[in-house]
């Protein structure tokens, strides 16, 4: 049996008096696309943030490749986000003051790579995602679809093992949404990355190998696509 | 290192407005600091220049008959010209004689070397100076030969100097006296005082577009930037602004150094090259200010945690309690205690000094601490006003009074210190020259008085000059009363015609027909016969004092000022011998031309001693006026910087609220309501804080001046007019700064802004 890449067990997390997660458990297998489904406020984004080490659960544990992730320091979790994880969010994940190529090169540059090398790799990814023509435009000068493809390029540039995508097509029309998902899933499969996908759109969830439904902060059902 | 590179890139590409505003604020800081710190070295350089020109003389009697090196003999005459100090050095030099700094050679007989300002004066009024600077101008004196750029100074070459001294070497003191500690403290206090509003501006600028910076840092954290890297990036942004600011500040300082010299309260001005801080001060400013900018940027991030999902505050907004008023009230209480027990605890006494310094310091700190509470008071007052605008503004102030007070604090502290100085400076001036100042009020303008005349004076010629109204010469004689046993019993009396003196002073002295008058208090008994003595105390004649000796009405200050000899005025017709001339009094029409015409008509020795009262007072008055001007300029500068802070904050606050403003407009709120609310939101905290600062200044000044009154018996009044002007200036600055941002409200308040957002 394949060992899970990421494991969450009995996660509890509250924001003030409001519980967001109440005993959620889930496994993410290597190379699989896992969709987290559920109504608004069910806790699916919070679960994704805990799996990515962005949030630390109040109780329960998160393991990445067998090691505890939730007990790591902020510094080490930041390092993992830079090297092993990639992110595509609905809004605001690009630095508005930087050009597309600078945005894509960011994880590499923060990891200590040389600027020229980082930009060359960033340009490769922009070409693969068919947005090389906006390489030197800033985030505000691109369309929504272009911006999300740049975000996908940035998520993939460091060769991550897991990509976390929170409503990646939420702000796009259906045509652009499908294009972004095709590119994201295609590239991830090509380099063997797992994807944890939060969505409430069945059309987008259809890209997943497996779907889990979250309700009231816990797993309600699991479906293999 | 690469993180710094990324930070540099972000700093240059991200919010350029913030970068420019912060850099400008830092530039002002650097320029002000360098200017303020350079003032003391400028004063020192001025003293050094004077000392380098001064000389040690040779004892010519001791070296008589001996072979000596080449000599120069100098005679220095100090006087006035059109209200400015004026110095002429007569020179008789042998080739190879020692020279003062700046002189390649001495002028020969008939030649003159003059300062640039003196040459300009000679060209403008050739007749007025011809007698005092006789000869052909052969050269201009360079900066090295002068103490200031506006000095009136000349070397006049003559064949024979009559009353001069032979120079052994120039440079009277090996080094000038060091700057007094009090002056150093005052300069640092002035610099720090001016820094307060500038630092507020720097702090304000670093908070500009804080939300977009937070978004940027969050995005970086999401893709793996560690907290340390995020801090380094934020610090780099501050550092870039700091370095750009230092470069700008150096440029400002270099460009504005010359005009800034004109603001310093030193007679004859200061050379731009002398306004130069010490090496240590340069280092502190050039390294310290960027460090301060970086620290400000990092400290502003201290209270927030930047995570991959956004920014959250580590500490909730603190409530603003009335306890904030306690320090200022305690400070003022200490000053009131000093006033109430002025007879025992006056300044100078240990407890009195402690109460004054402690109370004053606590009041200044207390005003800063109290500012949020006073701002909230402004908000509460607004909330009671009818209309939507005051309610909107009151709501914003109430939600975060500390933010409202932040910008206000710098301006308020400057206003308090300025108000206190405006009350205190007249005391300083009065201590230095009250008698002269009072005399100015009682005597006619343009009244020239001279020293003793060595050479004969053609009084008729002086009287005939246009603009000369009256001339009288005062003589001196010595008399002794009956029963005189030794020479010490002799007394001096002033010899002059009472009516002529009255005409010269422009006053009715009440001369009547008597030929002898009392000057002030006098114990001469009427009807007494007194002996008139010569220089060897021999009796030359006898004088019978009249049966009635009237007392003349002179201002007390004239009697105290050494104007008269003794306490009797005797008409010259009563004396057989000529009493000589100890002083000439020349009344002119008060114009500079008439005064200089009279001076030019006098023999050279008298022309240099002839002084008007205005010129005498100017010696102390110029310094006082200089300080007063410096205080006023400091106030205006501080208010301008404060207004700039306010404009920046207002513009940023409006920008950050663009969505809510656009929503309000979309719901039908008129733009004028929003504009008015922005004005009130900024104006109300400023107004209440200004009132609080002036009230504190009034209490502090009244206590201090009241204590002095108890101590010295003199009466001082509070400068309400100056204070009102200062408050008005602050109000106008606030209004203009806020009004300047109103077009922004109109631009981003349109409903279309919702789409753009």
C-alpha cells in the first residue's frame, strides 16, 4: 500500500468561540488530486491551510512524509512552503508590484537561487502555461485568467510535491477556469505532484482522483472518482 | 543578501509615493539637523576669525634702539555706519611685516582695502565715508580677512600712524574659548525640538499604504518567505528611503546653507562655509538618520504578525482613558506650586529650580501623552453637532483617537515650546538692555553722542548741515564745597547751556532763568560758594550757587547711563576757564543720511565714537531680534512640516477608505458631506489639542513670569497677541493641508470607484 504524502488526524481548530475544524482527518497520496468539497463555512479552506502548515491546529496532528508538520517552527514551515509546496488561491496571491516573471521567480529567489537562473526557470514555466507574452507585465495589467496561469506557474516553478489550490477558478469564467485546471493538473501530473483542491464546483471537482466532503469541520463522506 | 536585493527591488517598484514622501521627510531631517548642529561651529568659526585677526603688540619702549624685524603698526577705530558696526584699521607697514589672515600685502599710504559690503556702501554714498576711509580702493578683502560676509571693515594705508600699536604677531589667543555648555545644550534642544515634527512626518510616511504593504508581505510569506526575510524586506524599504533621504538632505543643506546663514542671530552674518557641523556630528547624522528610518519601518511592523493569509494585530486597540491627562496636570501643578510659594521656592533655589524644570518637562511630556484623550474630546464635541458630516468624523476619531493624535502631537509640542519662548524672550531682552530700550522711547531718533574731543570741532559747520537740528557740547569742571580738606572732596559738574541741551534732547527741561541746575538727586545747598578747580586741584575761581537750584527733568535711564558728570549742570558763562568738550550731543532729523552727514563733518576721532542710541541698543537688540526671528522661523517650519504630515495622513486615510467612501456616494451621500467630514476629522483633534497646548503654555508662562515678578518686582505681561497669531497660523496650516487633499475625496468618492476597486 502507498504511504500517504500528507496525513491529518483528528484536527480541531477554533477562531475565537467558532469551531472551524472538529475532528477532521484526511490522507493525501503521492501524485493524487484530492478535492475537498463542502458548503460555505464547512471548514474546507481551514483544513487546506492546516495541511499546508499555514495554520496550526489546536488539537490533532498533521504529518508530511511521516514527520510532524504542525509542531515545526514558523521558519521551517516557511521553508517547506518554498520548496515542497505550491499555492494557487482565488485572489491576492501575486505580489501586485512585481511583474509576472518576478512573481514566478519569487520562491526560487527567496530560496537563495541566483536572479538570472530564477528568471530563466520562471520564463520556462510561463511559456509552458502560454503566458510568456505577459512576462513583464504587473499583476494589475493582466486579465484574471492570465493572472491565475501566472499563479499556477509560480506554484509549480520549484517542483513542489504538493500543490494547494483554494478555489483556483472561483474568479474565472468557465472557459478560462477549465483552461487553468487543464494546465494545473496536467503539469502537476507530469512532475508527479499531488494537488489538494478546494472547490464547490462539481465541474472542477471532476478533475480530482478522489473527493472528500467536509461538513461542520469534519469529514462527512469520501468518494473515489 | 538576496533578500535585501529583493527588498531593494520591491522598494523601488512598489509604493513610490511612500518612498518619495519618506525620503523627503528624511531629507528635511538631515538638512535641519546639519543646519542646527552647524550653528555652533559657525559661532566658533566667527570667534576664531576675530581672534586670528587680533594681535599681540610689541613693547616698543623695551626694544627701542635695538635692531628689530620688519614691523607693522596698527590703529583700530570702531564705529558705526548706518546702524551697522564699522571698523577701520590704519596701517603703517614695513615690507615683510607679519600679516593677518587673508592679506597678501598691506595697503601703502593712500591705498585702501575694504570688505565687499563696505565697498558697496562707499559706492552708494561716497561722501559719507570719504573722511573715514580716506584713499583709493586697491583691493577687496577676501573671506579669510573678515569675520562675516556683511562686515564693514577696511585697512587704510597711511604714512604715519599716530596712536597705534606695533604688532608682534597676529592671533591673540592660540585657540578661541570653547563654546559654553549652555549654548551647546540650547542648540541640541533646538535641533531635537525641530526634529519632533519631522520624525512624526517620517513615522507617518512609513505608515503610508500600510494595507498594500501588508498584502505584499503576506503574498511573500505564502510563497515561503520566513518572518526574518519579511522583516528584512520591510527594513530594506526603509533603508532605501533613508539613503535617498540622506542624499537629498545633503543636497538641501548644500543648496540652502547660504540663505540659512542669514537666519542665524550673529551680527555681520556668517560665511556659508562656516556653517559646518563637526566630523562626529556629520557621522552621527549621516549614519543615524537612515538607521532611524529603518528602525521606524521595523518598529511599525512590531505590533503586527504577517502571515501567509494576511496581517493580524498582536495587540487590540487600547482604549483611551482620561488618566492620560494626569501627567500634564501634575506638571502644571508643580509650576503653580512654584508660583504660590515664589517667596521661598523661586528658580535658583533648589526646590524652585526642581519645580520649574520638572514641571516644565512633565508638561511637555504630558501634552504628548494627553493628545489622544484631547483628540477624543474633540470627537465627542463633534458628535454633539447636528448633521451627518460631524457624526461621520466623530465616529472615525472615536474609533482610534491615538491615530488622530499621532500627527497632531508634533505640532502641539512645538506650539507649546514656542508659546513659552515668546513669553520668556522679552524677559531675557529686558535683563540685557532695559535702560537703553526705555531711553529709546523718550529721546528723539537720530540723536548722536560722541566721546571726548581731542581735536577742535567747528560746531557752526555741524549746525549748518542739512538735517541737523541742534548741537550742544558738554564740558566738565571740578568744584569743591566749603570746608574742603583733601582733593577727594572735589566733585565733577557738567558744563553746558541748559536751553541748548534741551533743544538737543528735544525736551523741555524746565531751565527757567537759573544758570545752575540740579541733575537728579543732589545735596548741594543753595547759596553756597564753591571753588572751581583746575586739573592740579588749584582754585581758579569761585562760584556762588543761586538761592534756588531748580531740578531738571531727565529720564532716570539718562542719569544712570553716565551721560552727565556729577549732579550739577552749570552754564559755561559762570566759569572763567573753558571746560573743554567731554561729549557732543547732535540732534538730527533721524534719517540715516543726516546722521552720516554729521559724522562725516566731525574730526576722525569723533566720527568713530559718534553713536546713536539705536545703534547702542542694537548691540543687544540684534541678538534678541535674531533669537525671536529664529523662534518664529522654527515655528513656521515646524507648522509646515506638521501640515505636510497631516496632508500625507489625510490623503492616505482617504485612499484606504476609498471603497467605503464610494459606497456612501453610491447610496446617495453628497460629496460635500464627505469632504466636510474629512475636514472635521482632521480639524477637530488639532483644534482641541492647540487649545490645550496654548492653555498649558499660558498657565506655565503666567506661573514663571509671576515668580519673576515676586522676585524682582518687575511686571511682565503675557504675549496674547503673539499666541493668537501662532494659533491662527497653526489653524490655517491645518485647514490648507486638509483642504489640499479634498480633490482626492472627490476623485475616489465617485461610484465608478467601486468598479475600479
